[in-house]
C-alpha cells in the first residue's frame, strides 16, 4: 500500500514510517522543512506547510496514495509553529482525501480532547477530529496519552533530563499520566492498515497504570543506573515563572517542554481507559517499567540525559557572553579596547575597530538567542573567534603570554560552540 505520512520527521511520525516500511508499505513523507531528517525507508518526500495548505494544495501530492496517516502536532503557537495545523490544516488534508477517494485516514489527536478543552491545543485537536468524523471516509482517530520510547522529544526528553538531576524539582499542579509506549502506538497504526481493519472508531491509547511525574522520573533514573534522587517542591511563584519563561523562549523559536499549554494540559492529567483499544486491536499496552526492562539503557541515553539541561545552559551562556562583550566594548570597556587597538598601530581606525567588533559580537549574540538564526550565529561566533585569535597573534603576539590568557581562552570557548552545534537539533 502507498501511504502518505504527515509529520514524518517527528517522534511518532518517524517511527510509524519505519514500521510501515518494514511491513512492505511504500511511504511518502510529508514535512514542512525540506531539510528535516527522515527515516531511510521514505520513498518520496512532499514539502508543504500543512498549517497554510488548502485542499487544492494537497491534490497534486496525493496521486496514487491509498491511505493517509496524519501525525502532525504542535504544542503552542510560536514563530515556528501554528496550532491551526490541528484544525484548519488537518481539515484541508481530509477534504482532499475525500475528493480523491482516499478512504483510509488515520489521524493522531490527543487523549482527553473529547472531554472538554483546557487549552487551544486540545481545542484545535478536537476540531480536527470533528472535521474528519464529518466525512464519509474509513477514518480512525487515535488519542494517545504521553508517548514514550527510545526516541525522545518534548515531554519524553524532559523526563530523561530530570532523571539526570541530583535533586528532582516537583511541580505542585501536575495530574496523573498513563504513559503509552511508542511501539504499541506503531503496532496500532500497522493493524489499522491491514485489509478489513475496523474503521470509524476513536480510540484512547493509554498505558495500564497511572503514574505521577515523580514516578516516571524515578523509573527512568533506575533504568539509567542511578540511585534515587531527593525531591524538592518548587514554590508556586517559581512554577509560574518557569512556565512564563518557557513561553518567552517559545516566542524566540525554541521548543521548551515547559509552556503554559503544558501547565493547563498536565493539570488535567493524561489518563483514560485502554479497554476499547485492547478489545478492538488485541494490543495489551505495556507498562513503563516493562518497556524499560526490555530496552536496556546505553551510554547514549546517559549522555543525552546529562546533556539535556546543559544544552540550554550552553546557549544561555554563549548568548550572554557575546551580548555582554559587545555591550561592555561599547560602554565601560570602550577606552580599554581603544587603547588595545592603538597598541596594534591602528591609529585613527582604533575607535571604529572597537565599535565594529562590538556590533559584530552583539549581532552574534542576538542570533544565538533567536532559534531560526542560531545555527548561523554559531558559525558566525566560530568565525569571529578564529578571526580574533588570528588578528591577535599577528598584531599583538604578546597577548599569548599575558597572565589572564585572553587568546588562550578563545580555544575552550571555540570548543563550546562546536558542542552547541552538535546538540542544536531538537530531533
């Protein structure tokens, strides 16, 4: 069967692509970013911004498609994401399927959206569900709880990062979670693409046990081979501040897992009954402890967990470093910088050189703050670091012998930029 999978570069979409290809299906991947990493099993790629696409935009990409699996999902509006993709965007895709006679459509929603919206995320997800249910198609709506597996993104990445902390910060306003395993989710999609599979059903994909966030983090910590960590209850104002900071970072194009949408959704919890899921498919969902027992942790998992919060700290420090050096050079450090340039023989160009360098530093710092330009900012920072080291060596070689090591310190900073480049991608 030729299957179109939207959101094919995501946590769920990528795993579904690999599973369906292993079952012999031909996979066409639909993504928004032409440079998105995709599984090797993809036979063709459609590049389309689903949030903006109408039914007519899809028509030319659906030739020969026999089934569609819609895995697109975003947490909250930001410069890189638009929750309209859940409603208007999904409805346009479903309408195109109806026009072209593509009857089998499997759509990923979220658990609890049919019990009342607590955020624009759950509201828009349910709007997409209703748009699909209104069409005469062989639809299947899957509403998973928090999905966990070996691949990580969002909440699943956060759990591992929290597991690496020596003290576990606890939020006071979190509900229970019935986490579901990624393998069980991909098995479910594969089953619904078999001939004669049930249709026109909406299923909750929930794990067999209710866990708190602390329970989940503790299980991951044991899995990673670390002893239990003590917990610290965060005061309410600190929690609120963290969520607001997450929103601010999200508006800069990053994808922090802690945003106000998460607070609203997790307060309700992500729980449901897996009974209908098991009854229709025969799939008995695994518990988290069982899944982790079957998937031994490797050094890669330990590295990721320990680097999770260090990555955020790295970008904060680098941004502040470049912005700080630029601002200092233009203010309290201007005369020092001008004197240094006079020592090189710059003459009348001493002042303009200090200003030019300071502005370059500030530009790099701003690029590192804004996610769409962060990669270019890192390359710019590496270039400037090498330029400063080369210029200093040629013009003032004695700087290598100064006790504070202004040129020597460039090299560890340079290495930190390469580490930031290596960890930049979220998935």
